[in-house]
């Protein structure tokens, strides 16, 4: 059994931003040299998401607009009393999910035709980590 | 360590539909013949969900109504500019989640009394795959 | 390969309640004595969530208020026709998610600085189980 742990560091230019990280994950999976296995991709900061969906900038924009509608940035969260202005980011991250497990079959990510792994940042402009942990044989 | 990978093909009659796939997953788990392990069940198409909740048609109807309220089918998504009319399906799938990991203990799915695995389709009437990957000893 | 399965029993005083279960999970991980591995933490009842987010009571209150806004307790769900009054709990659990997978690296939970595992109960005041299953080497 092989265990291979790596980390991606994200530092987005915008406070809210979506990035496709599939190629970065695939590179780490290739490094692990497993034929059958899985890889966990999980945001280590609690104001960001990792999810699988379409690589399509129009949809990325739709998703951000939609998340803002369901979990708006506004001043009246109780979390604000701690001095934090990112309560909406904690909620948006919960809506979209913070981790995915991807199967590895015959040495490659076993993804559907349109499945791409994305990172969604809701409180960016500073370095934040994603853990990418592969296991398999 | 055993790795056992199988795929389910769903082809729903309706565009929006919920199906209980627990027995299909249990059959694949039985095929894998592991005593301790886990099984990943993950939708390979990005307009469908896999989730664990109640097998109750009234609740299934409630869930679809609720998802339509939070992520409505409507014409003004930017994703529409690519010619696609299924932006709502991408959002609904994100809300409900697209994968689950089920524990296998003493040779069986280790589920609570009411836990059932479901497939939720938001852009159906064509064949779509679910990967079911078992690992264990 | 080590497989170690344990269960937490939650019995909240309130119908709706959030609890930090990170220390309980860490104790079970320590019992499993694996150096590299993962742990699945999954609610076995379908009206509760397990999620990773901030340990901050103001945010917990914000989350419950927000979930009530998106998936309100109200009498007109079809699920009500079965005699159940907890349809909102099924929906809230779906929004927040019901399970997480945590990496174990060099013998410890490999979490970000603010990541804490929480249990969210939406139909409490009775014993409910969480499965905590560790695997690794």
C-alpha cells in the first residue's frame, strides 16, 4: 500500500475566485505511481471549497452569483462580533462542499467526460492550502 | 488489499428523477468479497447527484420542489450562452452532493437504520454512469 | 493495513444543536495506531450532518438561522403525510453534508489551522450514532 501526501498552495488575486485544479491533482497522482487507488482533495481552510463540476467560465460566474444569493455577504452575522467579516465565506464553502474523493483506475483518474476538480475561494488574496492525499497499490 | 471497480448506468425516463440504488451498490460490494473496507459511489456526470437520505417518495417530491426553489430552471444563466439549458442541473447537483463513501464492516454495508443511497438526476433521458469502487481486506 | 471501527452516540438536549466532535474523533484515531491513513466520520441518521468548519458559537448560530431560511420547518411538506414532522431536518442535513474524510499523516489528523469536525443535529433529544472508521498503515 502506497501513501503519498502533497499540498497545493492557492493564492487568488480576487477575494472570490474559481480555479480548475484537475491538472495539479493529476500530476500528484502520477507522482504516487499507484495503479488502483483513490485521492482525497480537501480544502484545509474553512472559507474555501473543493468540488467537481463543469469547466465553463459562464457557469463559474453563475455559481458565484447563485452562492451570493443563497449566502450573501452582509453585516448582520453574529460571526461579525468576533471581528470577522467572512461569515458568508464559511456558509458558501458549506454549500459547495470542501472535499472530493477521486477514484484511480489503471493508473489514471477515473473521471467522467466532463468532470473537473475545482477550487472555489471565498476569502482570498492570501496563501491557503489544499491537502492531496493518494493511497493505493 | 482488494480493489473492485464497477459502474452503474442510469437512464431515467424523466428529466428530473430520484432512484434508490442501495441494492445495486450492495450487490457490487458482495461481489468484491471484502470483510472490512469502504465503497465510493460517485456520479460521473456533472448534472446528477448521489446522496444518502430517506427512501420515501413524499420526501423525494419535497426535495425536488425544494431544489427547484433554490436553484431554479430559468433562461438567464450565463451558461446558456454556450447553448446549454441545464445550468440549474449543475447547481442542483452541487447542492445535494455528487458522491458518498459507505463503510463496510463484517462483510456488509455499515448503514444506519434509515440510510439509503440515492441517485438524483437533473438532466436525464440518456445513459449516465456512476462509478462504484470498493476497497478493503 | 489496519481497519478500526468505532461509533459515537449523540443525544442532544435541543432539537437543533451543533457540537464539536474533533476530540472524540482524534481519540479514536489515536486508538487505531496508524501512521498514514484516513478516517471516515459519517452520521448514521438521516436528519443530522457531519461537517468541517469553524468552532465559533456566533457562526454556529448564523448557520442554524441560515439553514432555517433555506430549508424551513413548515407543515406543508409531502413527507408530513407519513406522520413525520422532520422534513426540514432531512433537507438541512443534505445542505450541510453528512460525512467527511479526514487525512491522517505522521500519526495525526492532518487538518488546517481552523478545521474542526462538527455534528449538527436537526431532530435531536434521542440517541443517534456516528460511524468513525479508520484505515491505514
